[in-house]
């Protein structure tokens, strides 16, 4: 069926969402809310189709012919807007971070469940071919039983990057993990499992003057202890002076995966050489390079079936944010934190 979508917040991420939604077989963006005054005709000409501009989000949510919304506004607005959308009966695409506090994330989840709508959180890394392939290899047993894994996010978010102007603040950036590193944490949980029992985290900031504008530590490293016995490590480094790098290293009883390379005893490999996987790497922070279209297609297909979407539905995404807030709590309090403390 056709799914008409309203966009909440018209910035950089919104333009990527619009293109991806319009690229699916069912989705069409028909409305855009922004606090700025926008011209409907200009929006329609820019993005195609017929798009109405709104400056009142409540008015847009009251429109009966809007089936879903995509929320790409500032993170500190997510709770109020997502709860209002759920109460208006709209399905939700929610850009990361889900929200800036654990309480706000729980409130969004509760509103979605109470109002019988479906929600998708933009952990789109799960839909890139790199992680689709890695997950298939793990599930096939190609590297055996994983006992250790590390997934790290390296991306210098300085004044050369559009997000910097608001990312530096606690009000909208929050923490290193919330502002960007949550992608690495979520990818680690995709590969290692959701059964995190305890975390220990540390944080630090670069001495480069560029990053002194940040109101929170810009590098964090977290050790994850799983109930299954696995151990994981996640670093979120948004103050590095280097090209973007999404580091992935998974170690199992039969082999290892390193970024886009595989070594497996099951392949009878010789000479200690890696086999390169033919995948597109997570190698860019540009939203226009993200696999939104594949993710939104999966979401709309699930809506057609009346089901929760796979991989990035509200329940699974909430688990990743629970671990994230435990990590931030550990760094702030200087001690290990059990996930049960957030129950």
C-alpha cells in the first residue's frame, strides 16, 4: 500500500531521509514540518511529488492522510515529538539518538506500545552490506563461537562538519556515544548479542583546541561483559584527527573477521592470509552514503505485514540504548554498572 510520510525537522539528515523514503516501493513524502517558514512549491520541486509545508507540528500530525513520520529534528526534541506522533496514530522513523536520557527513551517506547503504532530507529548500519554479510557469516558458524569482539567509531567531528555547531553541547550532543558512537555500540550488539550483563567505561578528551568547545568528553571506551561469557569493546572517538574509520574485529573459535576480511579454518586457508569480502564498508559519516533506503524499505514492508520490523525495531533498539546509558553512567561514576541497575 502507499505510505504517506511527514518529515519533522528539515535539515541535512531530512534530505537523505526524503530521498530514501521516496526511493522505496511504497513510501512518499507528502509533508514537511520545520520551525523555519518553507515554501510548499519549492519543496515539491526539490524533492518531487506534492509536499505541503507546515510550521506547526501538531497541525501536521492532525492530518488524517499522513500514515507515518520521520523525525530528524534536534535530539532534545525527540521525546515530545515521538510521543505526540504515537498518540496521533502515526508510525515513526526516528533518527538516532533515540533520545538523550534513558527515561525519555522509555517514554517513547511506552507511547509506541500504548498506541499500537510501529517504530524504526535509524541504526541503518545494520542494513549495509558489510554487516549483513558479517551477520550471515556469524550465523553460518564460519568463525565458530565468538568470545571477543570490538567495534569502534572514529570520526573527527570538528567545525568542518555540519553537526559540530550543535553536537558540542550537552543539550543536543549529550555524550560521545549518543552523538555518534551509538552506531558502533549497536553494531557490536548485532554481532555479539543483546545479553549484556555489565559495562565498564572510561572517557577522555583530545588536547587539540578544536575540541575544547565540547561540553562533554569526546572519546569513550567501554568494555561489555555478556551473560554468555563473551567480552566486547566499543570505542567512540569523535575527536580524532584521521579519516573516518568504523573498526570491526570479531574473534571466534574457528576464525576471525576484520573489517572486510575473513579468516576461517573451515575454508582450509593457508599461508595465514585473509580473504577479502566483496562488501561496501561503513566508511563515511555522510548521511547520503547511509543505507537508509534498504532500512526504510524493510520498515514499510513490515508495516504492510502488520509486523514489527527486523533488526531496528523499537524493542531491539531500546536494548542498545539501555547499554549505552549504562556505559555513560559507568564513565560518569567511575565504576562498573550492571544493566539491571537501569530496570
